């Protein structure tokens, strides 16, 4: 009987701990190059973005150096994320089947367009 309770306890423990993990996907993306109006550049410091998809809540989030925000998750031949910032700027990220990624920023500051793209690789966790 003791073995039954030990096995039962282990199963319950495993189910409760693993359920949230199964409902969540994470992409960690590291960008080492970027382009702007002046051309293609090596990043001085690698730029890291993390995307978390909470399938249970049907929500996704970007986590970066400025905190986290909810983003729109689009699943297709790869995965894409779209963020609309509080000031209306559009940020998009696409990840292909080989985990290559491009992060595009469509920013307007003081009425002037400041476009940029970052190129890198992602890891799915």
C-alpha cells in the first residue's frame, strides 16, 4: 500500500508541475547583426529577446531589456510576433523553421521614421 501512495504521489506531483510547462513555449533569440539607413552592422552587444507563448491562456509576451509586453502570436510556416507599442510603433519578429530570425522595428520619433532590423538565431525551449 505504501508503494501505491508513493507512485500516486509522484504522478500527481509530476502532472501538476509539468502542466504549466506543457502549456508554455519559449523562444530565446539572440541578434548579432542589424541594419539601418546606413547599412548592415555587427551589433556592439548581442541583443536578446525572449518570446513566451502561454497556450493555456492563449496569450504571448515579449521579454527584453525594457520589460515585457503582450504581443500577437502568428503560427504559420514559421512563427511571427507583432507588437504595437504604447506610442503606436510596430515591432515584428519572424522565426523560420531553421530558427533564423529577423526583428524589425518600425519606429517614429518626433515625426521621423527610424527603421531598423536585427538578424539572429533562436532556440526553442
